[in-house]
């Protein structure tokens, strides 16, 4: 039953997100704007929508939980908090991410979202926390009718949005892609350019064994990555970040690669 639910997450997420708005939580203008943006994103599947859901929905959930605390955890407030938390958790599942990234695919492409490298988790959380805090402060100052403070907070929020949003969105654009010609590793964080691996050059794709010497393009992630064995040596051009994470040169000649997808690419 759980697997069936995960395979059809679009409607449960939409209904739960609507339920968040129907709860007696007292939202001000900014939370309503953020809620509306996420609501639109749940209906229009696309990598941009995935970024919107995963970056803004937790902020709304924080507002709901804060409201529940202020009401001393009444039964209604607890239900509201649980609904918001469950909706956010579903948005962060691999299955929900797959709905969005595949919706933006071209033709016969099949996209598999890549997991976030462990080294990027802390910077990602700090960036998101800074952006969220600026929006919360902006909303509070507007509520207090502090024109000068709200103007300063608004400028700071706009600058953070301008600088951080594209970087956060890059995480929704990291895919292993199955195409008619073979496989493409589309990863602007680890690679300087997309890596096309033609079908005739793929010897095997399987779960990586412990101690493998394959080039780790996953950037080190939780779980077991997949190992792509090649028949012929191929050039891999790493980005500056990729070469730093792997502590190697930016151009390598390899015969095996590791990638960490959120869903299995073998079916």
C-alpha cells in the first residue's frame, strides 16, 4: 500500500497542501504568498517546481508549527502541524522528485534525480536557513509596520533570493538520463560539461562493491551508488567543485564511474 501511495504522490501532496491552508493557522501576507507559490508548484510538475516545493514548503510548515506552539499544542493545532510536516516529508521523497524532473524531460528521455553530496548538505542548509530567516524577519517587520526595517529586510531578502536560489535550484538539475543513444550524466556541480556514455560503451551498470576504484561522481552520498563499467577509457571533465571534492585533476581518463541516483535506473 505504501509503495502504491509513493508511486502516485501528486494528488496526496496537493490535497495535503490545500489542507494546510484550510487549517485555522493565522497566516499573514508573506506566508500566504509562499503557500500559493508552493500550491502552484504542486500542480505544474517541473524541476523549477521541485525547487519551489522543497525550498518554500518547510518555511510554511515552520509557521504552522510556531502557531501550534503559541496555542500550547491544542488538538487542532497538533493536527495542523502534523499535516504540514507530512506534506513536506512527501515532497522530499525520491518518488515525488522523480515526478517533477521527469515532467521536464524531452522526448524519450528518462531522468533519474541524483542524491545530494554529503559535503554540500551543510552549505545548503546554511543557505536555506539564511534565506528563510530573512523572509521571516521581513514578514515580522511588515506586520509591525516598521517601514525602515522592512525595507532593509526586503532588500536583504531580495539579494539572498538572487544569489542563493539559482544555486539551490542546481540540485534539482542533477540527473542521470537514459536517452536512445545511451546515458548522460547531467550534473553541473560535479562536471564541467555533461557526460554522454554511448550504449555500446557500457559494459554493465550495477550496485558498487566496497573498495571499488571507480571515479566517484556521486560526490560521496548516503547509501550505495551505482557503478557504470565502460568498455573503453573515456575523458571526464570535472568542475572546480568536483575536482576539489574528489581532490584530483579536472580532466581524468577513466573506465568506471559511480553515480548515486535517488531511484534505481535499472528498471
